[in-house]
C-alpha cells in the first residue's frame, strides 16, 4: 500500500501561500535546501531542478497531486511542471492548457482517486497543495512533512484550508532545524 504524504512549505503561522497565492517570502536559499533535497529529491519542477543541476530520480514519490490553484502558479510558462512524475490536477472548472500532455486533469472525488492510487504498485504519492485539497484529503494523509519557514504571513491559504473541528493525532517522526531558520517537521498518522 502506497502512502500519501502532504509535503509543503508553510509559514510559522500556518499558511502555505498569501491571499493571492504569494509564496515568495519562503526561503529558497540556505543550508536547509541541500538537506531537504537529499531526502525529498524530485519535489521541484523538472525544468527548475535541471537548471539548478539537481537530479530528480531516486526520490520518494512517483506521483504528485495538486489542486488547480497550486498547478496554475506555473502557468503558462510550465503547463507540464513535474514531467518526471505522474501529475494529477483536481479541478471541476478548468481544462488542461496546451502543452500539458503529462498532466491528468480530473473532476473526480479526490478521496476516491487517492484510494485507487494507494492500491496501485509504485512509490509514494505527494500532495503538493493546496489547502482546500488538503482539507478534503486530511483523513487519507499518512505522512505530513512541513518545511516551516521563519516568517509570518498573517493571512492567506491555510495549510488545511477550511476544515471542521475534528482532532486527529499525528506521531512525530523527525524534527530537523537548520541554521537558515527553516525547520523540517515530519509526522505520521497516529
């Protein structure tokens, strides 16, 4: 059985993006980059990784899931952003843009899709974002990996969007602080 991992950058006050999708306040340079990449190789867009000289093979995931807003951040420049992974984008309102040959756009129930993916053979499944999709999939997430950045957003896209009060225990797996101030916090379901 494959695991679903919600692996995402988050502000210290719990936001994965600003009110208009901004994410430029996150730290993209510092000692945390190499350590996190070694463990979570393949979690950068294919072209960005190539430009930085980073290998994308041998990572923990072979499938990436995104909501439309997360996917649309790279449009129109990167309609097929993670070509080295199976890419599934959830949307009930949009069609795949030109050049998105490797992207599977679906309006199906995300829980149903994830359960089918978990039953398939393969490596891990990465939930890349966003918060609304994470809220829908909260009960399906096996691992939560947060790149906690030392910044406060104040407002924006919450880590788990709008979700009813329903506590669910997570077990800490590892916490790695970096000199940059970024903390990699890893949790597993109960």
